[in-house]
C-alpha cells in the first residue's frame, strides 16, 4: 500500500514540501511529515484522545485555502482590541500586511510575521521553531511542523517592558471553506522582560475548515508573559491548538483561554520549568452549545523545586454539547516545595450535555502541596430560590447565576480593554445559552 | 533517620513460611485439557465446564492489558500450575479432621479457627490454596437460611443459584484476567442471604497461597436477596517465594432490591523483597450490582502484593441505590499499586462516595484510578470523591487518574484530591508529647486513614492499624 497516497493531509504536506527551500526548515518539515505519517490521526484508543472524537479529520480532505477576497479593516473591528497595538493579521492563514499594524514598534520589541522572520534568517527562530514544541508531542504538532504556513514572531529583548500588548488575529473567511489553516507562533520574552499577548482565532464565515495551530513560548529568567487566547472559530470548524511554554527561573506565565467556537476545539497547554521559583497561572472558560465539543488539556511539568502553579478552568454547557478536561500536574522527585492547585468546574444547563473530566496528579516528591478539585453540576436550586425571594425569577435568575459562575475566571483577564470586550461577548453568549 | 527507614523497609515478611503438605497439582501449563482437568477434579456439571471452556476460548483472543501504571516482566501463562490441592482429602465432618499442619498455619496467621468458633461470632471459610478445607458456624447460619460454603460445594448443592448468578455481574469475557479466572478458577466462597434476612454474624474468609509456582484463582459470589444484609470480611496472606505468583480473583456481589452488602478486605500478600524480587501479582476484578434501594460498600486495606491491579466497582442499577468505596493502599519497597473504583450510575437518585487514601514509601508507586460515570437516566445522581495521597521520602510516587463522565445535568459530582507528607513539625509536636518517632508516625498515618478504618468491622480495624504501623513505622526521611 502506498502510504502517502492514503495518508490524511498527504497532498497538503507534499505541496508544502515541494515549495520549501533547503536547510533546517526543510529538515523540520520532513521530520514532522515522517512523524505524522507514523502516528496518523489518533483514535479513542489513544489515552490522550480518548474522549476527543478527532477521527473524522482523517476521513476528510482539506485543501490549501482559496484566494481570499480583500478585507476592509472595519471587518476586523469586532475582533481587535486596543488602539495601535502591534498586530499581525492572518486572513485564511496568510499574512496580510495592509491589515496588520507593525509600524512604530517600541525599542527592543520585534513583531513580524513568522515567514518574514524565517526569510530574514532570524537566528532566534531557528533556535526555537519546532524545538520548543516538538513534532513528537502530538500527531498535530507533527502535522503543524510539516505544513505551517505563516504566523507570528515576537521577540522582546532582555529588560524591556513592552508598553502595549501584541496581537495576533487569525481570521477565516469564505475562502477557508474545506481548507486547513496552519498558523504558528514563536514568542520569546527575554530575561527581565515583560509582554502581554493576545492570540485570537476568529471567523467571518460559517464554513467548515480546520485550524491546526502551535504556539511556542520561551520565557527568560524573571520574564513575565500575560497571554490571552481567544477561540471563536466557526461552529462548523475544527480547531486544534497546542501551546508549549518553556520557563526559566523566576519567570511568570499567565494564560487566560476563552473557547466558544468550533464544532470540535481542542487546546493543549504544556509548561516546562527550567529553573526554580517559576510561576504558572492558567485560567480558562469554555462555553458550548449545539453539538460542540470543547476540549482542554493542560500539563504542567514541575521539574524544579520551589515552583508554583495555579489552574482554574470553568465550563458552561448547553444543548447536546460536550466538554473534555484533562489537567495533568507532574512533579519530579527533585521538585520539592512545589505548590500546585488545579480546579475544574462545570455547569450543565441541559440534560443532554456531557462532561468528561480527568484531573490527574503524578507526584514523585514528598515535600509538596498538590490538590485538585473537579465538580460537575447544575445551578443551585437554593440560590435560585434566594433570588426569587428578592423578586428575581426564571430566566433572569438563571442568567445572573450563570454569569456569576463565569465571572470568577473572567476577572482574571488583566488587560482592561480585553476584559471589557470579552465580558460583553461572554455575557451575550451566556444569555443565549440560558434562553 | 534514613537508617531507620532502611531498617523498617527491609523488615522480614512475617507470614513468609511454607507449609510442607503434600499437594496434588495439575500439570504445568494451560490448555483446554487443564480446564477439563480442573472441572473433572471438582466433579463439575457439564454446563460449568462449557462455561469455563467458553471463557478460555475468549481469553485466547484477548490481550493482556497494559494501561495500568505498573511495570512487570511478561507473565508466562504456560509456566504456572493452575490447580493445587492438599492431597489425601476426605470429606470433612468437623475441624478435628483437618490436617493439624494446616491448622498450625492458620495459627501463625493469627486466625485460630478453633478459638474463633467460640469467639467473636465470626464464621471462617478458610481457603488453603484452592480448596476450601474447613467451614465453621455452618449450622448457625443454616438456621437463618444463609448459605455460606465453598464455591465447589455450592456448585454441587445449589447449582441453580450458581448458574443464575455466576457471571451476571462480571461476565466471563469482561477482561483478560476475569476471563482467565473464569476458565481456571478452582474454588472460592459462595454466600446466599435469603429475602429479608439479616446475616446473624460477620462472614469471613482467609485466602492463602501456599504451593510454589501456582496461581490462585478464586471466585467469590455473594447474593443478597430483597431486604437482606450481610457483612463479609476477606483477608489474604502468602508465603515468601522468589518467583512472582499470579493471583487473579473475581468477586461478584448481587444486591437485590433493598439489600445491603458490605465487603471488607485486608490484603497482605507477600510484597517481594527489597529488590523487588518475588511477591504476588494481585490482578483482581471485583464488582457489585446494586438494585433499587440497595447498598454495596467496599472497604479495602491494601498493604501487600508486589503489584496490585484492582478496582472494586459498583453498578448502581436501581433507583436510590448507594455505592461506597473506602480504601487505604500502601506501596512500600518496590511495590506498585494501581487501584481505585468505578461507580456507574444508572438509576435515579443514586449516590456514591469514594474515599481513597494512598500512602507511598520507599520506592513504591501508588496510583488511584477511578471512574465516576453518570448515565443520562441517572436523574439526581450524586457523587463525592476524595482521594488523598501521602508521600514518605522522595523515591516513591503518587499518581491520580480520576475519570469523571457526566451525562446528566441534574447530577452533582464532586472530586477532590490532595497530596501531603508527614511533616517534621508534626513529628516534633508528637515527640514533645512523649511519643517516640515510630509511634508519632503511626498516629499521623492512622489519622490520615481514619475515615477508611472506621468503616472496617472492629476486628479488622485493629489488624489494619497494626499492619499499617508495621509497614510504615519510622519511614520518614
């Protein structure tokens, strides 16, 4: 049997490889393609994908995106935050300089499209691309290595505090129908530097497409990154995202992830600690309806002593939707004094919604404090009653309580402009879910 | 302090003696002939032989599961003996006829049958390797209508009951080890509590693997009819041997409407030496089915075995059924334990509670693996899970793999887990109050396990606390 002919995504992989130059990038693509050919699309027999039905991806054919119709900047206004923030816009996976904002960058902050950074021979790209998130992590990181097209490159020099957040907007239009979009991010924050990053996957189409994205983040010693990840893909789209964060000593990583789009959306966030006193804070909110599946897999590798991690993920599920949560905390035997806490709470608004939660602790050191908690339930009837006695009944009470449930994590969004924008969005979606 | 760890970790296995009794064994290896041999030896009816053969054929098609978080060299299923019975057996009228050497063995285990006859009201069905050799208190139980006998006896005397319920909770092809057990099980216990009867005493069985190189495949079936209730105690020890022995048991509990079954286990099979040589592979399938208003409660204290792979589960089939799981699992030395429970909620207003305490010391690896499944029909189902781990030293590991699968909005599921260690400050505090280090640790560990121990029947609670004390004293580093 000719493996390449029947392998999913074979055409896309072949096209990318044919167009590629030589050198490290060609090697990276080849290794990714080989790895993906070996692994294939995972099945429910694979523990990491047990509850995530990605099987259909292997049976579908995705092509390269068609030529996009020109977009007006105003079309993006619902998705963009802030005024004059450095922004890279990808339309159907392709970098569009006219919509992006890369002028007047502050000193010590480099923001370009990833393809440009590669073409410019930027050594930091070679040092991190495909090396922070490697092809052997999941079949989809391998597929990304083989097929990624463009994306975002950010580098903040040591000691520089970026004055405004940096933004990536990946928008799908009608031209994305039946296509695979493969953006990739390389984000490097130098020692003692600070950055705020907003990564958005949004849509202007109702079409079916597949976004396979990988973000590679490296934080130097005592660096800080405040990362907001927004997933608002088309509800017919597939989205698989992987974020790998490598943290040096004393660094601080904070992520807020909002997932409300996609028919099936999976996000893996993995962090590795390379020095002591590292902090990792992960927050997330997923809102699902219809037959949506939202899947969050977090994995925090506590490889060093005296590091802290804190996770809060919440979900609101309506209709026949499903959520999957897997939170891994792995504590190495040298990682004494680790303090790790993980919380996953799910609110079911319908009898046919389903949650598969698997909080997982693997601990090899004794002097640690690790806890996790998971709850799945409905709105508390006593709270409803309380509101009713105050004259707030029915839908109104439901909306109020549901919002209160979500508000705990929404409050963790640190950028005011982003928080205000997302609060309005989440409010509106929750009102839709409860009505 | 670490020298005291070494000292205590390398403690001798107290029960590691071999009783020198002539054994009658099946030829080494496993084939349809072995299955037929066992069935013939036990004078079983045709249907049971067919059932065994069917299980055996299914087993041949199955592969050994490797998803548990444990490591061991491949098991040679053809290198074991599947049947071992003490020779010269004649029907036993009373305990006096039992080989005195056997009784001596039980003395060493601390269960003097003759004494227990008078004491405490505990009836003991002692399993020596595979054949039940002495059953006490039968008369008292018979008066209440309770059937408590060896599995082999039940097949002969109550074939209808056995046929009706055998494999009804754990089907012969349920999993690799259950299929193996179904094919070659040699004996076990059978309990039947008729409608509305509260079993007048706690029932107890001691299992003991004696013959070298033989697996033990016992099968337990407990049936509580409508409104009946029973408390069943199971204790296990095994002698010390260099090679690993396989223990693949199956326990099935059937609690009909309004019935209640409480199943307690203290498992202290030989755990292997300090280098991980020898010890029991304890691969057990335990499951109960609770009908309307019924209750099934599993309590286990797992301190032995080199590898434990065991998930006592409850299928909450009827409305208002209750499932409970209380567990203390200790992994010391090179022990590996992958244990937990499954609570499958099918009926309305079903409730389950899971309390699991894992203690890891030495180079032990302890995993909690549990599943809570709320099916769409389980309106108003409720689960509370708490799994706590304690680590002693930094060469051991604690892992938790809870699976929560909820498909009904009216249910409430809560899961909590924590990890902690015995703090120097806690020990210091106890020492200040005049306890020595060993007692301090014993007090702290017993406090950690209190929620489970208080679920154990009195006799077991005392034994379990002592066992834990011996297992872990001084092992703080």
